[in-house]
């Protein structure tokens, strides 16, 4: 299998994207060539997702497309879909390798050493109570200005709608010394922003028996003074401590950006979801963040059409969102997953009603986003230049620390450079600014 060409197709979350970067880097380091998007290649790895029915369908589509577009090629289906439903994947003719999340670190070595054969190989390894954190030592990332770093894996929350605990195993955390090592490596490679990712990020350190948690890890990061900023991926509302809020308010290197799952704005539905907070507690967290951190960006996940969600529950969600200082919404229609408690719940909502409610929530989210952008006008923010706009010569696009997508004219600013920008107006989904 030496000198082969390959590509990695990634579906799903930031953790998957981080793990795909490891697959790419390891194969490229062995002399394999990464094929272009529309080029045929010898090996295709599809890093799958199964968090929703749509994600599972897209994973199957990606596997079949890889088989169809790469005749004679070797197709590997890996990740959460393989973890949960390996037998279902095995029914797709043309799949050469089925490997779950615990085997991801071994996949490149399996391929490099010539493990591919004409028969389907299945590499599955069950999670155990003391399963170790699978550390993937990544030195580069496709996006030059932003890198992901997986510092936590696993979930034990057992939300009634979610299959992730069955595909990602128990809580595991990357040792703090390895976190610092990776930040040293990534900053040395020129990255200006690192996103801390995890399946249940707020549980970082819980497996270390109380020796460290997310806040104390960030304090360690802050003492090192790396020339980059840290952004946090999704974090649960009941795991946002005041210490974290105060740190985001005072430390310039920690992005003023929280992405927080709400899922429902109705207490009865939250209880059925097995979410361990009330709408009042959620609102108190949001208000605390907003009151302490100027121009903070607060994004929220919200689900539409959970079994038993009546029109009153939907109105409660809309009302709560309207009343809170939120910046954007990610809206998800309920997706029944076999093996979860909610798959057996009565009171399924009609698909047409779910679609209508989701559309209403997305419209509300768009209005929230525009209001947040407007509130940031005539203020200056530190923006990381990410690249040139393909349609506007001399215009660079970038992100502020509080997640504003910004366009600004530049004659001398280079990519991957911090710059102070005054926000001047909103055009569509972008904020237009000028360099100070």
C-alpha cells in the first residue's frame, strides 16, 4: 500500500474534524498523496456521524458515493456510524474496512502496513470503564488560521434523544501537560486560534478524580502566554461556572463566545429529555454571562418536535429565546435514534408540524443574529484574518473573538494576522468593517 493516493471525507462534529486531521497527517507523513476533491484515489476514508437520522443518511450516501466514484478503490467507513451499526454498514457492497472510534488511531497504520484486502475487515473495540484517552498527536491542520484540539472525549449524560454515549464511551480527558504541549506545537506552527473541543467539554478532568477541571486547565494555559487565542466549543449550561465567566470577561486570549445547548424552553420537555436544568436556571446562566462580558456572543442549540412537545411547549421555547440576550440559534428537528429512550416515547409530532416549528425558530434565530450584529456596530474588535474574499478583490474575511464574521479592505494585512477592526455596517450575513 506504499505511495497510494487517498482522501478523507468528514461528517459531523468538530471532534470528527480533529480526528480526520490526524488521519490525513499520518497518511501524508507516510508518503501517501492526498487526492483532490473530484479526483479518483486508491483509498477513501469516510469519517461518519450518526447523531441524527439525517446524519446517518448522509453518512450512507457518502460511503456509496465514494464507492461509485472510486472504482477499484478501497473504502473505509469509520467513526460513530461504525461504532453503533457496523452490521448495517456491512450490507453496503464495496466497503473494505469498518472501524469504530476506538480504532481511529490505528487506521493509518493498518492501511500503511497493507491491511487492505478483498474481504471486508471489521476493527471494533468496545469501550470499557477505564478506557484511556486516545491522544492523537497532530502537527498541522487544513485551516491555517484555526486549529481544533480535542481535550475531552466521551459522554455519560444519557439524554433521552441522544445516541452519542453509546458511540463515544465514558468520560476521558487529555492530560494537562499534553494540552500545553500541543498548544506549544500549534503556536510554533503559526496557528493563531485553537478551538478546545470535546464530546462533553464541561466534564474535562472529571476522570482525574478532582485534580483538575476546565477552569483550572485554562488558568494553566493563561500562565503560559501563548501567542494565540482559545475558543471553547459547546458547553452545557449547568457546567458554566462563574470562574469561567469571569475569565472570559478579563482574559483577552479567551474568546468571548459561548455555545450552549438549550434543546427546549419548556420544563416538562426538558425533564423528558433528561436534561438536568430548568429554564429558569438556564436563563440565569445566560444573564450572568451577558452581564459580565461586554459584546459576548451566545449561541444556542434548540430542538424542534421532541415527542410530547405540544404547541404550548413550542411557544414557551420561542418566548424564552425572545426574552434572552442570545446571538444565534442552531435548530435541530427531533430525530428518533434506535437504542435511545426517546425512540420509544409516545406523542410523536407530525413531521409537517416539526418543519413549521423549526422554520419559526430559524427565523427567530436570524433576527437574534442581526440584532447582535447591530449591537456591535461602531465598536472595535480584534479580528483574525482568515483569507481573501473570492468575489471582492482586496477584501479579507475574518472572525472576531466574539465570532463576528467580518469583511474588511486591506492593502497590507496578511492572512493569519490579528488586526483591530471597527465594525461599520451589516450586509447580509456579514459585518463590514475598516482597519484601525
